C-alpha cells in the first residue's frame, strides 16, 4: 500500500505498514526542482549559438597580447599564505564582533547600575 490514511476509528497504524503520504509532496517538489534545472540547462545548451573562431578561443588577459601559455604552476606557498590570511582575517572579524557584543552588554549593565556595589 503506497498511500494510506487512518480511518476515523483507527488511532495508529499496524506494525510493518508504511505510508509515504507525508513524503509525497517533498518528492514531487524535489522532482519538479531537478526537472526545471535539467530542462533549463538543456534548453540553453540547444539554443545557444556555437560559432567558435581562433579569436574567441584565445586567452584574454585584460586586452594585452598573451605571452606564453596560460598554464603556469605557482608554488604552493602562495596558496598557503592566502589561506592563512583568509583564516586569520575571518577569525579577526568574528572575534571583533564578539568583543563588540560583549562591550555593548557591559555598557548596558553599567548604565543600568547593575555593576555598582550596594
């Protein structure tokens, strides 16, 4: 039984009985989303103009004539420095936001007089 409901006098399903009534809308919606994506990409692929020529296939480097090949292997150190910079930059801003929130809380408590000894 693929789709079943409880009858008016029935309060729970029998053991081993499986109902997909709750998952059917999710499955239909997922199929529609995937179908829309596939159809859109397929239509774009079929309808696009395809006129390759050597100028279009050449490497473009900001209007300058390309010199050599586009495949240049950079040392790993450049990537590591960039990753370390991104990690510490993100950590700095997260920490700055945390300190700002704590500071605003402290300022609010100070203005309300919570921090005064009585």
